[in-house]
């Protein structure tokens, strides 16, 4: 088990920031930690990474109890904060050597470790450049490089794509996916589309509790569909579709594609297919119209674990 938390809880004064957070991650890949601002994501990440002690509960990193052996557990963690602590008056080489030494990498292996992460993060051609002279995208690459320089089992990234322009965003996503082939990445964000693009699994925290933990597909399909997308070679008139039992609305997206709104009847799909066959509409495609992530987020946000 790469990451396991047991009944993780933390209280600030009399207010619980998180309560009974139980997470189990056993494989490489990208797992999304989703939640609105103030939901408890940062508290959870800070406890996992060892910058905050929990009020209750335990964290295990690669089977190591962080409370009992914090140094060994932290050797298995890489952390990329939302604002990486970059020393901008250092060159990339100087900064990465410094972070390698902080990670207690054997001095004889520091140079090799630095060269490896520079190559992996596309920084080799900027080795002697001062960090303050780098673009936002390359500063983020330096931050990612320091988080993996010691080859941790778990890499925790807090809003790693926040503030990047479209080109930088594409490159950052590509790099994160490459890292996830060798490490487990726990990626925090409040941006639903970013989690949807990058993650295979999702953990959603709201009001300090986990309200959802499953695959990304399960998250997307969480709410019951109330519309169906259809494509015809010989589309019917709008009025004909409106006469079908259970149809509450008809919206033509173009000359052949239509969105059918219905009352939730699970037999609606079969009813539409039968009508198409009987009337010669030559149906080409049909499928439920998935609920928008924002709608699912709002629904889950009203729940408690």
C-alpha cells in the first residue's frame, strides 16, 4: 500500500477541519483530490506530507507509520506546493543540488540525481540559468523536479497547473502523466475539468469529510441522466419526438443530431429506438448525455459522509 490514512482528523481550536479521512492507494497513476476552497484538501495534504501533525488518526507511506518513523516515511514522499519554495537567486543546478542534499541523497549520487531529473523535466538546457529568469512554466518544472529527485513512492501535487498559460498547461499535463508511470501522484485541485483530464480515480472532500471515492468514470456517471443524444440519417420532425411518452423537451443541435430531455424513465432509450425503427428515421447513434461535472460537484457538495 503506497498511501493509507486511518480515521485522519484535525481540529483547529474547536473546529474540525477534517474528520475521519480514510484513503487507500496501492498503484501507480494519478489520483485526484477534489474539493472546493476550504473543504479540507490542504489540511489533508499537509498531514500526509508531514508538515502538520493530525489531531487523530495515522498515515502510512509505503507501509511506514509516519507517526512512529517520520524520517523513513518522509523519504518516500515528494511534495509540490501550490507555490513551490524556489530560491530565485540560485541557478537550476544550484537549487536542485540543494534540494538533493535536503533529501539526504548520498553525496556521491547527488550529481547523477540532478542530471536525471533535469533530463526528465526538460531542464537540461537551462542548467546555469537563474530561476528568477525562468517563465512560469519552467519554474513549475523546477518545482516538479525537486519533488521527484529522491525517487519517492508518493508525489503530492497541490494545484500543479494553476496559473499556467495554455501551452504551459499542455506541457505540465504531459510531464505529470510521465511521472505517474513511475510514481503514485496525488493531485489536488478545485478545478473539475483538470481532474477529469488527468486522473483515473478521484477522492472528493467537502466540509472536511470524504463524500466520494471511486473512478473518474463513476464520478462522471454519478447523477442519473435526464437527456439522450441521438443522430439520425432521416431525422423526424420535432413534434413527432415530443409526442413520445416521457419526453419533456426536444433540442436540435444540428440538422441530424438532437438532444431529448426526458423524465428519467429507464425505458426511454428502448422507446426511442423502437420509434425510430417504426418510422424509418434511420437512427445512427444514441447515448445518454452525461451530467456536467459542475452539476455532480454541486450535488455531492451537499452531502456528508
